[in-house]
């Protein structure tokens, strides 16, 4: 498959800019609604998707949950232009999620992309995000801002993802149960219960996963639970959410090209010897309250999180205990065609980090003992206006201040005190304008900014081996210009396209050193430039039928970057695939047979930022997944839905992701071959959402 040439890209973009879709009303159920009635919440308030002056995408519940194995967030984020989700099938590391190249540096968890779950931040004050507590099978909606949005969300907002859990059933009490089994020792079960009683809505769920793993030393166990209670009475709305997770997963490590050719299923020998993996527990509680006051409303929210992990890597065993708290207050108001929001946020993060020498998987001598603190405060203002009948303007500005502090608890005559503190702050503005050139055609442009602090883990990993925080590692800052168009070219047919250029100063780049293979360190590149084009089409020809197609082109290169006298300007930023095609089809009537197909093509991906390693780029690949089943079978008052699917139908050998700048050429994380799964969903008390 060949990438698009410049001429058709320009033609497609021009076509999309000449047509656009009309606004819509937000839906949380799985019945298909015309795309010209969709609104999004991720920009703040209910904003019609057509009139939004930013690239935003919304995905419904049926597309996320219908007959999918629910193993990763690829289920919720497939076929969205600009979004790259690399499912490593490695529960010790999680998925790598990047938007327009932001986040591609992450070796574990998510970096550079802000994530919220039911309005509560999953991204911590220092910018790192772990999504172990998010169960794809329990999601009801996903919304994405594709591009910088620090003016709206602060730190690590190169893109934003807002997940919303499935709503309570429309019955006083209903339950749903789902069981699944598949290849590579996959077993998964889940159950949920909930309902609505007048102004009260409630829902609780629990799921358990056991996975033998495609590769040696990659088994995983994962238990998740959560719930919510919501109340709407008069001018008041309130919601309480809870999530819990307990997991234990092994990490097989990445492989070099020579090891990959011998056996794609093998683990790196040292990872097996050192028993690498991660065991973790996390609990998070969030509360949200809103009171309507005349033409405006007051919103208050707060959350708390406790997390504990035991993380053996080849060189060390990391013992980390974390506590996080946050609160947000905002006032929404307006008059005439002007709507505005002002408010502030405060967050605190406390980490107790201890590193031990890894002696064949057992704790050796204590090598690091420090207390890390992050406190953040911010104020923000946002306004939307319609100065002319066909013109919408969104303007936002935000100021964030972060203080990173560390107290060294391991001090001796040969180990100096590395206690210290760093302060980082940033003003982030954004401005977007959209013009409805016809009732069903919009063009838009925006100028947006983003900044991203190094995380505490990135600051604490110092190549010198010293404690404290790396004094040479600075936050990266981005300015982006984007133009695009959105269109409803026919009933049930939505198209969009966007082109952008982002300039990144002090880009955060990972690397490894010979003395600590498998441990990732970070440095700043002077400048990087991301340029890209995105196009997508969504078809909903009838109820329950959806087709999504997306193309992403990302040209990410260094502008200024010198390492040890080696000038790497002009080289591609590693970890970012220049071309990506995706297709997702779902035919899901209310009753009877249903079927779905997901396909993607990913071009070869650079693995390192040096010319010498360009030949080791991870090869291009194409994958096809299929799924199907029967909806709405009734027996003795129960509703049954058997389903089955095949992942990697063509049994292609491919790499799920790459380890950027890995030592020893161990760049590749191989993916599984063809695998079959089958399951049964059973429901009592109500029909599907």
C-alpha cells in the first residue's frame, strides 16, 4: 500500500473545506443518531461538533463495546485520524497513545496526552498518565481533541481524550454479565448492575482478566471494579465515582532484529533472569457537583488517588507509593451570543520512591530513597462567541505553575544530599475561529499552544546515577497552527480534513545507556517540527450501521538537535509512523446477526534519532480483525448475545510498537499472530443501552 501523494491530499482537503455538517445533540446510548446532531463536551460545555474550531471526534458506545475482546483502548480509539494507539499486549507497560506524534516517547503509560475519565483526571499533576483502571468494556463514549489544548487542560495536553462510562440502564434494576475465552490463555469475565429510580442513577461493575501472553514471560492478571452514583434534582446535579484496580503482569522486554528473526515469541533473556514486570494497586474517588444559577452555573469537583507499585526492571526494583489530590472550581455564564467560563485548579502529588538493586528478581541493596512532591495551581478563562451569524470564536487562556521538590533520604559520606526543588510555569493561550460557509459546510482555523513538564520518573532517572531531580531536563513547549474543514455531504455522511504545523521547543526525547539497558533516560532536543494532514469519513446509512475511515500523515523531524557533536537536525522523530490508514465497519441492528471489521495499515516507523539506525526502522504492516454474533436472543426472561472474533486474521508478523533509542538495537516489541476468541453476553432487566 502506497501513501497518498501531495496532489490528492490537497484535493481531499479542498473538498472537505467546501462542505460541512450541521450541529447535533449529545447522545450516550447506542442507537444511531444523525451525525449532524452530535455535540461534544471535551471543549468545555456542549459545543456542536460541526461548529467547533478545533479537530474533535466523538465515538459511541456500540462502536467501543460491540463484540470486542476489551483487552485495550484500541477498542475505543480505532479509526480516529491523528490518533495512534499501540497495543503492546504487555500489561506491565500498557498501551502507548500518541496524538499527532505527542506521546510517542512513552516507554510505559501515556505521556503528552491529557486523559479524563468521567470528568476526573487520569493524568497526574506531573503529566504522566496510567490507564490500568480504565476498562474498555465499561465505556460509553470517547471524545478526542486532536492537537494542543493546554489553554483548556494544562500540562501534557498535546491532545486530549475524555472517556465517559456507560450510563445506568433505564430500569429500576438490571444486570449484565459477559464471559470470554480466547487464544494465548485469554480468560475474561465481567458483571455490572445498575438502574434508575427517579432522580437517582447508579451503576457498579467488576471484571477479571487472565492472560497467558503471546510471548514468553508475559502473563498477566488484572482485576478492576468501579461504580458511580448520580443525582439530578432541581437546579442541582451531583455524581460520585469510584475505581479500583489490582494487577500483576510480567514484562518480556523488547528484542533486537537478530533475536526477532530467531523467535518472535521469546522474551529477552535478561528480563526473564531479573523477573521484570509490575504489580500494582490503585484506588480513586471523585465527586462532581453543579448548581444552575440563572443563566450560568457553578461547578465544583474534587478527587483523590492512592497507588502502590512494585516494578522490577533489569537493573533495579522500584518501590513506589503515590498519593494525589485535586480540586477544581469553575463558573459558567453568558449573555446574548457570549458564553464564558472562569475558574481555577489545585493539585498535589506525593511520591515515596525507593530503588533496590535487582538480584535475579530479589531486592538487593538500597540505591535510591527519596520523597518527591509536585504541587500545581492554575487559573483559566474561556469564552465562546458568535459575532456573526455564521462565525463562531473560541478563545482560552490558562496559567499553570508547578513546583517539583525532592527530599533525599539516602545520604552518606560517599553519597551527597540531592535534596532540591524546581519551579516550572507557563501561560497557554489558544484562539479558534470557524465559519459556516453553508448550512452544512464549515471551515476553521486555530492557533493553539501546549506545554509538558518532565514527569517525576523522568526527572528522577539520571544517567549519572545520582538521586534528586535532573537539573538539565526542561519542559517542552509547542505552538501549533491548524486549518480544516468539516462536512455533511449527504444524510448520514460526515467528512472532515485538517492540516497543521506544530513547532516544539525543548522536545523531550528518551534514550538508553550501556550501563543500564532497559532503563529509560531523557534529554531535550533543541527543536522539533510536526507537520501533518488528516482526513476522515463516517457513514451511518441506517440505524446500527457505522463505517469509519481515517488517514493520518505525520512528518515529524528535528529542527535543532545535537548530541555529543553529532548534528541530528532533519532526522525523523522516532516512534511516529509517517502514514496510517484505518477502517472500522459495524453492522449492528437491534435484533439478529451483527458483524464488524477493523483494518489498519501502518507505514515503517523510525526507531532511533540517528542516521546510523535509520535502516532498522520497524517494517510497515497491515492488520485485519473481524467479529460477529447474534443480538437479542431471549430465553426464560434473559437476553443472550453470543459473539466471536478473530484478531490478525491474515496472521501477519508485525511489531506492536518500538522502544525509542533502545540500547543494543532492542527496538522491537512483536505482536501476536492470528488468534480466536468467543464469548457470551447475558442481560437481565432491560434492553441494551
